[in-house]
C-alpha cells in the first residue's frame, strides 16, 4: 500500500460566529408529512405484516378516531372480516409482484352503497427490500351514481319506446285515437330525452358517439372542461386524430375486441390543441341499426391527475427524502444500465463510495438538523461536479456514491475523486455555523469484461475504509483481488 499524506491535513472543525442556541426545527421528513396531510385523498402506510404504521387525518376520520389511534391496528380491527380479507389479499399481491395496483370497489355502509378507487404501491427500504405498502384512495360514489342513473334512464327510455311501439301497432283501428296516443307517446319521449340530455351535458365525464368510419357524431360539453377543445371543434372529426400516435395500435386492437364482444375499459393518451397530453380511461360499445353496426358510443374519464400522483409516489419511492438524490434501489438499476452500455461500447465504468469524516461528531455537537443541512449541501455540491450521464446517489447516513459510466481511462475517475475532495473541503456556512468537512473516497473501476455491480460496490467500499483507517481526507483506488485486505493505492 502506497500512502501520500495531505500537504495541509486538517481534522473536522467548526467555528461559530455568534453564541449558538439549540432551536427545535422540523425534521427533514416533515415536509413530506405536511404534503400528505394537505392532500384531500385518504392515505395510509402498512408494514410487511400489514399493520398500520401511519395514515393521514382524512383516513382516520372515516373511523372517528385520531390518526395516532390507527397505528398498530390491522384491517380486521377497522373493517368487516370479508372486506378485511379482500384488502389483505390485495396488499399481499402488490408486495409479491412489487408493482403498483389500482382497483375500484363497492361497499355497503349504513345501508348505502359507496364506491372508492384505491392505488396501492410497494414500499422498499434502502436495500430495495419491500417492507410494506403505501396506499391512497378517494371516493368516486358520485360518478358511479351518475353512471347508474344514466343506465337506468337509457333502459327506461328503451322500455317506453318498446311499450309504445307495441301499443301503436295494436291501436290502428281508429285514426283519431292513434294520433292521440302517438301525441302522448311523443310528449313522454321528449320529457325522457330532456332528462337524459340534462344528465349527459352536466356529468363531469365525457360521453361520445362515433359513426361507422370513426368520426365524432356527438361529444358532451364536459370535453370543454377537460381541455382546450370545444365540442363543436371535435364533431365531424376522426376520433383517431386526437389519440397520441403511440397509442393508435392499441385503439385498433380494442376496436377489434369490440367486434368479438369484449368491451373492457382501457387507458390511453389524448392530445390537446396546444400539444399537451391528457391521460384518459375509456370504455365503449357497438351501436346497431337495423341489425348492422352503425358506430360506437363510449365514456371518457380524465385520469391525468391520478397519473401525476402515481408518478409522484413512484419518484418518492426511488429517491432519498432528505437530499432528493437516487436511493440504493434506483442506483442499482442505473448500474445495470451502465454495465449493458459498457459492454456494447467496450468502455469502462467506475463507482466512487464516499462518506464524510467525523460526521457523527457534527451531529453530536450541533444536532441532527444541522447534520441534515450539511448532507443536503454536500449532495448539491456533488451534483454540480458530475457529467450529465453520471449519477450521484445517497445510500443512507453520510454515505454517498458516484456512478461514472462511459470512461476511456482510469485517470478520468481519479480526476473526479480529486475534484470531489476539493469541493467537499470548501467551507460550508449554515447560519452562524461554519463547517470544514473532509471526505474519504474509495474508487473501483471495471471494464466490459468484468461486470458485477454488487462486487464493484464492495471493492469501492473496501478501498474507502482503507482511507479511513490510514489518514482520512483522501481517496483510494482498489487495485487488488476482492478480500478482507484489498490492495489499494491511497492519495490525499
């Protein structure tokens, strides 16, 4: 092992401009707690044993108890057994699959039917292990009631027309009586149509009809509340021109499914006049006239905000709450991608594992709030020195990792290590406190013929601990076989 001492070594130290007092402040995660409490939806988090760990006040309000009293309970403490069994099965399925799942359900409470939509997503720890589920749900009863009312009025209208047609065919003896009966039938029909039209034009979701060529023959005014188009601009136009191009093959497939009697709802993207994208869920069915297909009728539901919320939840699951950097799970994904690219391009890649020297002392002397601000400052500095294709990640505590793909020479990684030492060593001003911090860095480089991401991280980690044990405030390149005593070259 070759050791070079730093020209001006200095240990961790801090100077205070004024007399400091410990002031209580919000923890880093309180920002996310405030965000969750401000949402109108009902949100909860269960551990891997499906015991409630936390929830927002909107969730707890359903049971007339505080959010703290939900903690430690299970679904069997809150719901009837049959409903609790169903929720448990859904949660287990999400954890087994490791994927987000969205469901709709109907339940009875106080003799009334209620409908809710629920999104469940798996929660992972810093090691990527699933440790529970995160759920959010909201009431869609009003929408369902309108849909049921529409169906009721449609069936009622069809029944009236059938009954009236039968009566008119039987009452054909006296012309005067036939005219009178027809007049009564028309009045009843007009009244029913007016009720139906009132419902169609005031429902928040969009009802549309297409002719046999796929052109819009009717679309409800709700489309104007969804986006930039007016209903009159869409009428007479091909429905397909408003669908995002990549989703057109699925549109044709769904039309083919309708011809075979399958009419399951599906999701697609629609283009606004200004080019913006809307996410919608649609269901449709064929319309027949004289025994032949005359077109289709369907319902469009705007789910853009739901999609934004799903993406936000997914982003929160892949990033460190405190610094916003990628967490361990996302880092491993990016290492796998970088390895595949290195094989194709015959290039090298490197990982740098680093942690801050004497970080525990800073926490002990100045408190965890100051420690959190220090970590955020270091994270910002690291993202400022890496290339566009590089990744800065936080694994937890004061441990950071830089992923450096697409390298020609090992010296490129060494240069990044030297820049990292310099940028971290610059004074960090946090209010009245000035911190002088150093870092220990371990570097491991592999080529296209040596691709093992986990082993690469272990080598870099071993090199970093060699720096810790030798002098701190330096970097080491792993240059020997994996083992308890790797051969490294240390510079400071």
